[in-house]
């Protein structure tokens, strides 16, 4: 069965780098800096990335950051809890934004007859 998303390969990565080498190098340097130990340890940063990847629904990011989190010794339970946080935040956004729909409904209510 063909996948909707092509497998990420070194050939594709090389092609991307060859087409735009400056941007490719800048992105790699930025990524390295972002995921370095700092105020937050690498493991925490990768768990955040796993959660965000689930919100953005990027299959490449889900795969890559889950692997990176495991490399930083995150447990399956920690990874799944991060995913549940992402799930709540995504659902919570829809819940919170319902106030926009309710406000619109309230602004367009016909006048009540007295």
C-alpha cells in the first residue's frame, strides 16, 4: 500500500540541501540550538516537541521527535502523557473558541417582542 507521505530519505534531504543550502544549514543550526540543554533539559524539549507535533499533525515530526525523546530516555508513559496534554490543548482550543460562535449568535438574535 502506498503511503500518503513519502518516506524521509537521505536522498530527499540531500536534494533539499542542494536546492537551498543556506536555508538548510540555517535551519539545522537553529534546530540544534533549540534542542540543546538550557533552562529546559533536552528530554523535556523533546517531549514538548512530541506534543506540538501531534497538534500540528506532522507525521515526520511525530516520528522524529518520538525517536529523539526515546534517545533522551523518555519513557513510553511520559511520551503518551505529552500526547494527552496536546490532545487536551487542541480540544480545549475548540472549546474556548466556542465563545466566538456564541457571541456571534447573541449579536444576531432577533429582537424579542414585548
